C-alpha cells in the first residue's frame, strides 16, 4: 500500500502538471546527455557511434600514440583538414620540439584551429597558448587522468542521484507495478550509477572492463526510461495504456514469454521479469564479476 495513500491517476491536475513538467525536463536532459556522449566519447576512435574502442580510448587511452594524435583522429577530427592533422601528428612523432614548433607550421595551425577553444579562458581544457600545456598533450595517450576521474565522479554521483531520487519518488505513487518490481526499478538506477562510476576507474586500470561501462550505462538508462514512462502514462493515459491498450499486448507478451521460458502458465508478467533479472544477474556474475575478482586477486597477489 502506498504510504501516502495517493495514486498518480487520482492526483489533482496541478500536481500532475508539476510532476509531468519535471519528468519531461529531465527526460529531455537525459536525451541531450546521450547526444553529448556520442559527440565526445563516441568519436574517440574517429567513427560516429559508441563502441568498445571508444570506451577504451576515453578511459584507458590509446597507448600506441600521443594524446594529440588520438584526439586529431577522434573527436577533434572535424576541426582540421587531413593535411593539417598530418602536420601536427608528424611533429608530435618527431618529439614535439619547441625549436620546430613554428618552422614546421604547427604553431600557425594551432592558432587558427585550436586556440579559439583551447585558451586561458577555456576552463578545464588545456590552454594551447602555453607551449608547456601543448607539449604535455604530445605524450603517450593514457586516457583520462585520475584527477579528472575524481572530479567527474563526484559531480555525477551527487547530481544524477538527485535526479533519480525525484523520478523514483514520483514513480512510487504508481499502482500498476507490484511493490517487488517498484523496489527493483527504484533501486536499479543507484546500483547502475555506482557500477558506472566504478567501471570508469576499472577501465582506466585495465581495458577489459570497458564492457562494464556500456552495461552499467544501459541498465541505468533502462530503469530511468521505465519509471519515466510508467509515471507519465499513469497520470495522463491510464485507461488507454493499462486497460484498453498495452495491457492486452502485455498479456500476449506474458503468454509468449512463459512458453519460451518454460514457466508455469499462471506466472504473472512480474514473475517473468524477475526470472529474466535472475538470468541476467547470473550472466553478469559469470562473465564480469567473477573474472573481475580473479583479475583483482591476480594483481594483489591474494589467493
């Protein structure tokens, strides 16, 4: 039973508008966050779209080249011509000497293509007007630094947890899902958020954990989308979605699932979901957690 004895479909319209405005705003924000990931991490390997290589290059680094080379062949590729990128990369491979900085033409390219963003007022990105900072980017690409991971980790943990708290609070007034499913849906974003942050650090240490970044991010997004959809649909389209529309499709899905999974025909859809969650949990344990623990033990020398 809901402790506040309120259900989303029965709320007064001002409260529905308040809740809906918040959900729509954070939903759009989440969408733009995904787009931002595609244009930053998703371009790390020079190809549009998020891949395992993108994750590895972003956190572990591309150890076969310099930071400048990785960026110029990745997310910064659209900002310079092929000839200009070749000139800079050749300069870095030759040692990035200050004596050749101007004579090679690199200085002119940097001033025309880079310093518009990489300057003293740019904040967190390096200032390329300072040769020492530019020189530091001509060293081996080791991915994200520990200081940047620390900064981004605490920002994400504080900021995103607040978003999930309010989305989960609104979702807690829903009635279509049983408490067991609601508990899982409300708790999952926090578990996946912690796993997501942890996976950055693990990938920084070993590229084998790049898969965990994608799995954690996908799980976080799926749980957010589920709570978001249920909350809005119960407030504004309860009869159409849960009585006349999707409820019929859900029953067809339940019958199909119990047959494929060889479950009892009377198993509810929530039971099917729990069964799938257990299977996914077992898969994650067998393919990620246990190998990860074995890797940790091998590194620490524990038996």
